[in-house]
């Protein structure tokens, strides 16, 4: 398990530690802020928390950002990454990605994969900064109420 502090520019101190069921309301809140109608539901978040690792970044016990990762057949999958609007562009997603890639590496994953909405330029720029490249377009990857709601890029990187 991990639990440590990070200090970002402006001497802002945050704590990184795993999320648990106590964070469901905050995760739901951030999901809605970041993904609107495509936000995960409370039941789905509960399921995710029971199945996989959800590292969180906290400021004075308030959840500011979280990531979701899973490992299958020595491949790290970055399943989600979200940062509250008021705390962007200060390095929180980068800190979270470093943690997730490091976790993958410690678990013998060399490759890392993720899917990102085709027009999400900010997230794509972030992943490219970490060496991820676009591998293929996934047509109709996202759906809403059973209807196709957008394409995704599959991106691939390494844990080094
Ligand atoms: C994408 C997201 C996670 C980035 O979080 P963040 O904490 O602001 O990212 P960082 O501060 O670590 O940014 C690191 C680098 O990524 C790139 N980047 C991040 N956001 C960007 C944006 N909106 N536009 C262009 N580049 C961006 C930049 O290169 C940035 O470095 P810089 O600030 O020195 O220029 C955040 O905007 C977010 O939560 N968005 C909504 C949810 C989402 O789209 N998640 C991704 C799902 S796949």
C-alpha cells in the first residue's frame, strides 16, 4: 500500500493514498464535473472500488483527483484519471500517472494501455508527454443509453 505527500509548485502539499468506499460521494462529484452525462454511476464506482486499485490525491482530506488502474497479463491499463477543475495544470495528473506507471512497473508490466476520447486534446497531450502514442481509433467506443456516443484513441506506452 502507498501513502505519501507530494509538494507541487506554490508549495501546495497533497497526500496520495488509496480511495475507499468513504470517497464514493467525492468520486461521483468529480466524475460528474469531468464527464457530465457519461459520468460513472454510484453503483459502478462501488464495483470499481471493490475490484481494483483507485489511488486518490487529497488536500486536507478532500479528494481532488483520482486514477483507476488494472493489470492483466502483465499489461497495465490506465482505466480512468480525473482532476477537479480548480486544480488543473499544476501537475496532479502527472503525479497520478507517475504513481500508476510505477505500480505497473513493480508488478512486472512493461506495456501500458489506455483509451481516451478522440477530441480530448488536453488528456492526449498529457499522455503524449509521458511517451504514449496513438495506436488505433476505436469507433463507437463510448455509448450513452445504449447508443454510440463517440470514438476513442487507444494509446500505448511503457512503464519506464
Ligand atoms: C486531462 C487531465 C486529467 C489533466 O490533469 P492536470 O492535472 O491538469 O494535468 P497536469 O497538470 O499534470 O498536466 C501535465 C501536462 O499535460 C498537458 N496538458 C494537461 N492538460 C492540458 C490541456 N487542457 N491542454 C493542453 N495540454 C494539457 C500539458 O503538457 C501539461 O503540462 P504543462 O501544464 O506544463 O503544459 C484533466 O484536465 C482532467 O481531469 N480532465 C477531465 C477528465 C479527463 O479528461 N480525463 C482523462 C480521461 S482519459
